[in-house]
C-alpha cells in the first residue's frame, strides 16, 4: 500500500476526499493535517475528526496553520461550505480529540520516519507543508510524491479570473512548495472541473445512517452554492479534493504534461495565478506534472462505488 498524509481544510469536498482515502484499499493514511481555509482551523479540525469517526478509522488528526505564512487570512467561505464548513448540515456530536502537536512538525516527523516513501496529498492551502519545508530544509528530497489539489493551469480561476482558492489563499506557501523540487502532480481546476457529481447522482444517495445523511445534506448545499454562481453548474458540482486522492492511488486517471510552474505572488490582478511555462522547450526537467485531462467515467465509477453511499453506482 501507499503511505500518505492528507492535508485538508474540511470543507464539503474535503470530507469526500477524507472518506475516499480512509476507505481506500491502496492508501494507508498515516495522518490527516488540518488548517484554515474553507473555515477556521478549529472548525476544519472538528469536521475532520467527525469524518474519521464516521469512517471508524483510527487515524491521527493534527491541527496546523490558522493563517497564511506571511499575510492575514481572508476569512472563511460560508457561501460554499456553510458556517460549520459542512454545508450547515446537522452534525452529530464528535467524541474524538485532535492529536497534540502541530501539523508541520507532524509532516516533518512522518516523512523523516519513512524517507523516500511518503506521498503527501494536499487539498487545502499549502501553508502546513510550506512550514514543514521551512523548518527542515532537508525534507523535500525525502518526499516520494506530492499530489496537490490546486491551481488553474490553462483555465480560469475560481476566486479571481486567474487564481484557484488553494493557491490564492496562500500564494507564498504555494510558490515555496512548488519550487522545492518535489515530484508533484498538480490536480487543478483544469481537471477537477471535469470531475462532475450531478444532482441526479446525489439524489440517488442512500441516507439511512449518520454518514450518508451528513454527506447527502452537505452535498446538496454544495450543489446549490455552485448553481448560484454560474449556469455552467446548473446541475452538477466539481468534486475537487477527492480527485486528488484517486490520482494519488492511480495517476493514470489523469493525463499530465511536465512544465515549469511558478506562482505569481505580487501581481495586483494576478496574485495567486498558476504560471505555466508552456512555451516550446528546451526546459530544464521540471518536477511538476500538470494534470490536463481526466478519464471522467473511470474516476466517477471508482468514486461512487468507493463511498458506499450509492446503491447502484
Ligand atoms: C478548493 O478550494 C476549497 O474550497 C475546496 O475545498 C478545494 O480544496 C477548490 O478550489
Ligand atoms: Ca479543500
């Protein structure tokens, strides 16, 4: 199996990512690190603990950054994730406690304990991982694979015309991580906007236990949020974060191209932009593979059946 750390800001699509990772026959989740983003870090940590509890998975949940590396936090995203981060669904009580410590130190220690073996999947701002790399300059070459849900390489952004939320939320951290030389697959909006969960699929979910009820309620909220922003999302929502989990298991789900990638940190209109150098080479070999195409049927089939929430996927 593949040992992974999952870094989250739970978040409705993060909840799907966690659920998928914990039920994976291929991944072994050694820990989940949390941070601010869709909600504050206390809320995302509580939500993460809840999902691990519902999944009956005994995995450390380690809280991390409450704000970006060097800039103030812009605040939560209640329009998309509700005030409780899970679409204002009714939440059952949470009994588990966070693991003491700090996310960046946890990442550091876990990678050092398994040098050359860990995959890190980030589906949130890159602050925790950037802090781990800042603490420990020798860490980057010990990471086997990084899968980042983030960026908009050849497509528009979702927070600004050019910036995707996980990059825009801490561009300095993203630039630090993407320039660290770690073998990386960038799973951005180019492909997550091809990972479409439709309203009909959601209406076909079972809702006969606490987990399926929670996911059903939260995902309906998410569908409505997407519907409000554009007619493009009339009857579906992108399943951003879970796609990164499935790519970590099976990189063949996406078609990738290797490019030098940098993050714009200073532009007045372009801060947080994923700048992909797609001019014809010769390039110095880039450690970053940009996902540009998705086998959507294969992904959806895996995603729907993995969850256990769909009677006839
Ligand atoms: C990303 O932003 C967050 O709101 C989602 O959870 C996802 O990680 C999509 O741009
Ligand atoms: Ca997220």
